[in-house]
């Protein structure tokens, strides 16, 4: 660190930008009207020192600039926090473009799953893949994510579905060593594996007695998640699995009420989940309970679009109710084959009715809280990690309005320029 007198000089200063900080009023995710505010600083600068944000303010940052400082002139472009993708199924093998045709012929997602396709076909490919194959594929996806401005993700397991292959996938995530940071979630409860199809109890006991203790004790994940859905795991089964995870110190996430109304939102509130995800079919009382408990709604509008469900989660209403909302890709080979969080903006706005400000807070500060990293990332404020984007756009409305392209010009991760286009 360079210190002149009592002043810290910056390693990097980005000046002449339209800064949006996404900073909240206090700790915790943004709710209600706070979602409308992205913390605009016109003609501002961000100063970075040793990978952390040193200052964000109006002006040209001259007080932080020494002859050793790298200065970037943003030329009035939008400067914002790195995007946080709070729900992905990163580690898997293979792809499922064959399902596009099945969907066009009118087959539903749950029908494809029931006939041994869907998640189960990816499980077959993932089990057959070596760690090296999985690393290579995941690296390619992380590279795409980074180029589109995503600097931290959550990644769920759930395509191994036995002890060895779930551990293999979580170890791959842990060893990725990519610029993009990964927070892992154990989701063995993604489906009952084919070999135990008639004995789901046996699979649940395997997770509870063997896999959960192992992955928790070996630091392979921070959260547990479960696909609570018709024909997958019931409410009672989900409760049992999630509580077993919590007993081993894992935070709780839940794929709740994605397709059928199961009472997943209620369960998420009951078990003290950090987030309930999907929520297309969530009930009014389920949402009310989530609000009481401060459960974050992680909404996945690209999935709603891609499953052709004809509806979206009630994001606008949730914000009005005071539920903290985050938006993520759900990147996976079936229901949302896209790594681009920017690509979800149009579905969040045109599909769910969110304003650009609400969309942006949902993929930065609130997404950071959804993976329990809200005190380290998700906003541009002193002390946080210097994960910063310069967008080739004049303002925050523009990046939501002009859809289907990549607005990223520069990505800075931990204070280092990692992409410059
Ligand atoms: O979030 N809902 C369950 N899991 C994923 C889909 C996984 C798959 O189809 O491979 C989802 O939509
Ligand atoms: Fe998912």
C-alpha cells in the first residue's frame, strides 16, 4: 500500500464515470423503495487499493492518484459492481439440445424428467465424466460468465446423485481456481437417482447419513438445497433433508414452488432458509411467511421463459410486499442453458415488470446477500472487494433496455483488470 502522509494512494483509479454504487442504507439486502435506488454518482471516481475499494465519490479522484496509480478514464460510461449470479448448476457434463425439439412438440419439463430424460440424462453424462473433463467444461462456462461481467457465482451440485459423484463435482468446484469466485451448494436432492427410483427413502437416508456429514465436514459446500417439486421431493422429505444439512452447519436454500404449488415458500420460511428460489407457483401465505422471516426470493426469469410456462414469478409484487429479491441465471443444461446474467435482464423487466434499478439491485447487492457475501461484494463501497465493471453504456437504464448483447467493456476482479474489450 502506498501511503503519502496520512493518505492512502490508490493502485487503480477509475474516473469520469457514471458510478452506480448499489449500496444499501444499512446492512442487509434492499427491500421495497430501496430497490428503486442504485446510488448514482455522476462524474464520479472509484479508487482501489490492494484489491479493495478505498473510495467512491464525485470528482476525479486526484487525491488518490500518485505516479504509481493506474488511471482509467471511463469517458462517462457506466461503472458498477461486478454481477453476482446467486443460482447456477455449473458443474455438469453434456448438453441437452435434443430437448428443444421435445419441448417444441409439446412435452413438458416434468414429463421429460419422468421418462428418464432431463436431469437424469445429465446425471448419466456427469457420472461418466472425469474431473478433468468437468473442469474443462466448467472453465469454459466461467470464462463466458466473466466476459459478461459476472464476478462471483453460487454453484449447486446435483448431477452426481451418489456419494462418489456428488463429492467429485463439489471437489471440482472447490479446485476450479478461476478468477470468478464460487460459493458451493450441495444439492444431492436434485432428483432420486435411477438406481433407487423405487426406493427414494434409501436415497434420502444415504444423503442424510453419509453425504451431508462428509461434504459439510470437508468444507465442500456452504449451503444445502433441495428440489421440492411434484414427482421429485415432497415437502416432508425436503424438510428432513434440509434440517439434516442445517444440523451440519450448512445454510439452507430451496428450489421452491417452481412448477407446482407445493408449499415450498412456507417451508423455506419455516426452516429459516437464506433464500427460496424460483417461486413461480408460490402461494400468498407462503410469500407472507417469507417476508416475516426475511427469506430472500431468488428469481430465475430466464427459466420461466425457457420452460414456456407462460408466466413469471410475481417479482414486482414481492418487492412491493417487502421481500428482498435477487435475480439469477439458473445456468443449467436443461431449463436455462445460458451463462449470461445480463441476458436475464430483459426477462426480469419485460417478463416480471421490474424497473432497471430493481433489476440491477437484484443482480448485485441482493444477490450477494443471497449467498451470504453481502458484507464483502455486491456494491461499490469502501472496504469491499474491488469487483467492478465498466459498461459501454451511458446509464443504468440502457443496459436493461438494449437487450441480447454484451455491454461489458472492462471487468476488474479483486482490483485487477481481467477483461478489457
Ligand atoms: O433449477 N429445477 C431443478 N433444477 C434445475 C434444472 C436442472 C436440469 O434440468 O438439468 C432448475 O431449473
Ligand atoms: Fe435451479
